[in-house]
C-alpha cells in the first residue's frame, strides 16, 4: 500500500462522517402579525468610531466620534430632522489606579 492509498483511506473516513449525517428536520419559524401604531415614532440612527492617536506605555490617547441622526415620519417616509456629531479626546489606560477613577 502506498502513502497515496493511506491518504485516500484517511480522507474517506473524515468525509464519511460529514456525508452520512442526516439532515435535521426543517424548522418552521413562528410568524406573528402586528398592527402599526397610529402615531409613528422618530427613528434614531447612531454610529461611532475611535482612533488611537498616541501610545505611551500602557496609556493611549483616543479620539472618539459619535454621530446621531434623527428621522421623523411625514406621512410618506422618514425624513431627517436633526443631526449631531460629538468628538472627544479620551485617555485610555490599563493602569489599575487610572481605571478605578475613569468614567
């Protein structure tokens, strides 16, 4: 027997366990109907990011940006009403003394 035959035999054993497994029964999702509210609420989208600008030992200076978009329904679709962008510099550390007082 050659090494090729050995490889084929071992691969066949591996594949057999994946090939011979019966498919699980098909699950039917639980569909529920709901009624829309008479008055629509505002929709708010929030996204954020961070970037580390400086690294000194176990202390980093990070720029954190958070954006907020507020949409209101006008009878035909949601239209943007307001937006905000907040950017802050934050010190981030793994020093226990700093982490204990960090908010």
